[in-house]
C-alpha cells in the first residue's frame, strides 16, 4: 500500500443538512476532517470541501441507526474496525449507473471478445471493477450474448464493488421497468422476465444471463485483489474521478498486472489517463491498451 496523505481540513467549522430537519447533529471541522482521512485511507476516496453536505446527509443516517449522539462517537466506532467500516464506505459511495451507459464501449468489447476466440482462446475473461447495482456487468453479458448469438457465450465475467449493499441488489438482478425500458424491445423479451403480482412494475435479468456473472466484494485499494489473471478486458468507468493522482496510478498499476498483454482497459468519459502514459495508451474514445514498456515489464516479472 502507498503512504497515506491526509486531506486538508475544510475552512468551515460546522455543517447541518436538510437531511436532518431537526438539526439534531453538528458535523464539526474536526469531524469532517476525520471523515475525509478515513475515506482516503480505507478506499482512496478523495472528498473535497464541497462534499460536506453530502457527507452529513449520508452519515447522519448511520448515527440514527446506531443511536449515537454525535459524529465524533460514530467515527470513534468506525476507527475501531469491524462491520461499521463497511457501512461507512457504503454510505459514502456514489452509485449512479444505468444499462448500456457509454454504449460505444460495448461493440468494442464484443469485437475484442470475438477476436480472442478466433485466436484460439477457449474463454474470454472480463472484469467489471466497479459494478454498482449490476447494470454495467449485465450490459456486458447481454452485449456478448447478442454478439455470439447465444445465451451461453464463451465468457467469464467478474463483477466487483466496494459497496456490499449494491452488490446484493446486483445479484438479485431485479430492476424497475423504468430502468430497462430504454433497451430495445427485442432485448427486453430475450434477456429479461417481466414481473407479475407483487413483482409487477419490475423486470428480472434472465437466469442464463445472471449465470454469466460472478459478483464479489473488492476494494481497489486493498492489499490484494481476488482476481485471476490474465484478463482480456477491464471496465473501470467513472471511478477514477474519486481518486487523487497517486491513487489513480496505484490502481492502474494493479490493472496492468492482471491485464493480458493485448487486453483492453475501458474508462469513463470524464477520466483521463495522460498522467500514466508510461503504462497505458489510448486506442480510441476512453479505451486503452498497455504500452510496450508496460508489456516488457510484465514479461520480466
């Protein structure tokens, strides 16, 4: 692990939020600084001063759930370790996603997978490293099922996230109809089951598609990753924006270690990897491959 650099304190001295209509709690400058340091140390999340109200509104729910009287008492409990560490990270994690987000990536993934199979690879291995509530990995599985024209394409898809709450929802594979109605009608009929009775208004991913995806909790800043290399493709979209530059480099170095020499790395539209140009180079719109020097370094290991 890298050396941890505490983030600077906010100049504000306290915060209350509309999420706490009774103004029961106060988030002091010292409390907010502790939150920022913990988030950075535990998950590499860099929280700026403008995130103060967001932090308040999300963590105040944990204070109430645990019947605690102050943020100080709550953060003392987080620092002791145990199950509340995960609840703390779950509360601070943003999980905005939808099916086929940044859809230009999926034809490239299918093209890459077909090329790998044509080259004699028996199976294509893909990792969704920040899978949130499951829309991304299921989109990948659907795209590959369509590309290979079978519900059992030659792929192994790993989907991970630091947030255990969203992983439970992802594993269930049940979504409001509003979340899937933007998909073509043919895809809805082929890859989803419409709910009835108590499940009316919802759709469930077909079991055949669910079976293509393995969900697992994983912290990208953890000492080890439970990931079996080499991987043919990695999706890490709209995650790096929460990390500072040193943390971004650490994560990309990890991707380089587990990615196949001719593998692809897919990033989010708001993310740039120019500062790690010695490790990866762009192939197109937010798609990267390993540089020759990175491949050579892998070969020497």
